[in-house]
């Protein structure tokens, strides 16, 4: 990618005036992302993405015009149509025995036919996502509403919700790629990971979280490194609160656009800081509006296997403040222990993290990301700028882990519970940009395209075969296998 009228971007050079048009290979890769996303949206059985059942109930609540949930005893949720709830509770339950399971087309047909015999409402409990902002579910709720307005049964309205949610996520991705002033292949490389398409193609708010994370990063970099325009400045101020409402830990992504002002009247750093402050205000305002209370829920400890309650935030924060060195030890040991799991999950692990790709696909994904880096950013940056970007990314990763310790881990535990590799997807483009050389390495463009297409094809075959043909093991973990060759060439259900 080439840019018009560039100079060295080390904090003192002139700003770029425009970014290059899309290359043919970039357009083809974007088309591959869209195709994979829509494929996963249609092929993945209902509620086979992480927490999709709870996200579905939250979207249903918004579809009915309710922004807030209510608490009944220990349960937190809302009254919802029984017919809508039964497609999970009865037709496609996610809590099933840990033996071989596969889906059939007849299950979808039977679910659609069962709507007529299901009437009334029931209270739905979804504490894991009760405090999430309704803005995360706007596209999913719109899809559900469109499905019901068209007279579809609930199971088909569910798929309509998925499709609208996926289209919203893809629209945000396209906007981010268009606005990004440099490093387009770094962002494309992240979006080409099967996990990105799989989550975007579900009813999960990850479609908007990842999309807004990418858009926030793109707007911040464009503001910091190019001449600001009123329209983009307004977009920055609107995106920041939306990004903060996704998950507050991603708001610091916008700090990637901060640079030391090259002249006194350079107001772009102040604009970025103002956007971040506006985002922080929006996050705090939502927490106040939603009652400011934390929803506690039961989890299965990854250390002992026992069912335990998550800790109250204030009590867990007191643990950290009482022994910050001890928490640093917990953080380091947890990250070191879970790093291989994060690597698998960020590439592709399907069906509530139960289905692994053939092991050969994971080094292929690393090769694809390396090729994305090798394509270069087309702009020469100094080492200080690169270190700043890596520091921003590391800080966000620390916030993610700390947030999970505060809200998703038992009190005073010596480990961090619940962090998943997909949580780092919004941060990955910044890391890849920081590592990218100025110019492309010969052959990198072809290697990126070939490895990305092959990886997505392997993921598509894995998902279809594991869900609809051979079946899979629902328990989280790596099923036992006898042959290393089979593990390298076949997905985990066939080991």
C-alpha cells in the first residue's frame, strides 16, 4: 500500500494527506472474511458459540423494549416469551452430557413446528451478561424483530438475528479498514483468523465489540497521523462512548493515536483525550443507570473443578490492594499457564471451545499473521512510536486480565478465571502494526492470501463436519488421541 506525500512518522514529520486505494488482494481477502462469517452464521447450530444462549436472551429483552434487567432472588434477567426460550431450553440445550453429539436438519424443522404449542412467558436468568450495555445487542435485537415481523418461527428469527448481527460487525470492519491510515494488512490478518468470523457470525456482541474496537483504533490513528476533518472528529467522539460501553477495558485503544504535538496549535492529541474522557463518562453513566450492582454467578473452577461463586468486585479489589505483589504473581503465573490456551482460542476453537482445528492449522495461522506483518505498513516509524503502541496493547491485556480477576474469579483465588483468547482480538491489529516494517517483504502478499484462504477453508470444513456429520465432544478440553498424525491432520472430534 502506498500513500500520498508521506514523510517520516517519528513525531516530527509531516502528516499523510490520503491513504492508498484498496489492492485487488485486499479486496479478495475482505470478501473471504465476509463469506466465512456468513457461512458460520448459517452452519453453526443454535447456541454453539460461547454464551450465545445468554446473549440471545439479552437481545430478546432489548427486542421487547426493555433496557434494564431485574433481580428475583438470586436470579437476574427478564420475563420473555416461553416459545422463544424453549428453542434453547428444550430444542438446543447447551448443557448436555460429555459424549459424542451431532446435529440434524430435523431438529431445526421440529423446533419451528413446536412454536404453536408454546405459549405464555417465563423468567429468563442471564446473570453473566445482565450488566452489559443494550447498545451491544442493538443489531441482534433488530434481526430478531425483523424475523418476527416477517412471521418467522422463533428458530428462524434466531438465525435472522445472527445474520443482521453479522452484517453489522462486517460493516464496522469495512469502515475501520477504509479509515485506517496505514497497516491495513495487519487488521485484515486479524480478521482472517477463524475465531473472528465465527464470533461475528454468532448472536454474540463480539461482532460489535471487535468491530468497534477496530473502528476506534482506525479513527484514533487517522486523527493522530493525518489531518483531522470535522466528520472524522465527530465520528471519533461518537465511537469512543460506544467502545467504552462494549467493555471499558478497550477504551485505551484510542491512546494509540496520541503523539507529541509537532506544533503548539496541534489540537489532535486533545481531541483524542477528549474522546476517551467522553467514553469514560459514558461507561460510568451506564453503570449508574443500570444500578451499579455487580451480578454474581456460579462458575466451575478451572483449578479444582468445584462450582464456586464469583467474588464481589469490592472484596476482590481489596485483596489486590492488600497485596499488590501477590496479585502480580497471580497475574504472571496465570498468563504463563494459559498462554497456549489463548493462542488456540484466538486462532479458532469452536462449539463453546470444545472443537479444535487440526493442529497443523495453528502454525498455519502463525504463518498467516507473519505474512500480514511482512506486508509492511508503508510508513517508517521510529522505535519510540512502536514501543508506545506495544505498551498500549500490553496495558489493555493487563486490564482484561484484571477485569476477569475482579468480576469472574472466586474471592482471593491464586489464579485468574474466564479469560479467553478472543478477548485479545481488538488489540491484535495494533501489535501487528507495531511489528510491521516500513516496506513489504517480497512474496508476502501472495503468502498472506494463500495461507489465509487455506486456513478459512480448513475451519469451514472442521465446523461443518464436527457439528453436522461426525459429531463432537462437548466438554471443554482436548479429547484424548492415539495418533499424533491424526491430531495434526484432523479436527479434535476425530482424534
